[in-house]
């Protein structure tokens, strides 16, 4: 496990980037997609909202090894975190991470987009919930 100082360094590097590329395994193939962080601090776990019926959640059920990569080429910041990913329906976590990003994307009928600035899902049968990705750093800017 990383020290508090190391976690703070990671957060200082990724907090302004906010969007990481989550990579999962689908059989023998790797798949990546952008995910927006919903947290305000980093304690060793990354949190994203996703549709629990999405392909990435099913991929995590088969193989929960993940990589989340963040980059800001203008600032020469590149961070890659690997760990285990999982979906959760924990109501306390869902409420905790209902950030202004998602409140701003709430529709009048109460349904929320699953991922802001991406193709939103308005299917009422789908459920949004946090996706947890615990990670350890692979590459950091000094």
C-alpha cells in the first residue's frame, strides 16, 4: 500500500486531469474507454460512475484486473495505475459521489447521465453506480 505522501502525489498529478482511460480485458483483447473521476481526494481507490449493464462491468466479472491511465501532454504528466476493478450498488457510496458534475446532468425526470461529456444513456432500465478501481502507480512524473 502507498504512503499518504505517495497518494497525495498521485492525486496532485491526476486531480486536474479528471478523465482516465480505463482498460479492461475482453477475452484475449484489451479495451479502453474514458472514465471521469467523481471524487475530491485519493485514498488509494479511484471512483467513476458507470452503467451497471455496460460491457466493462461484465468484463470485470470475468477478469477484474484493470489499468487506468491519465495524461496531460501539455504539463508532461503521465500516470498509469493498475489494480482490481468492480462495480457496486452501495447506496452510501452512490450518495457520497453524487457530485455537481452529475447533478448538473440530471434530467427533469430524475434520471442521470452515466458518464458526462460522453454518449449519455437515457434508458430507464439502466442503473448508474460507482465503479471502483484500486490502483498502484506504474509511472509518475518527478
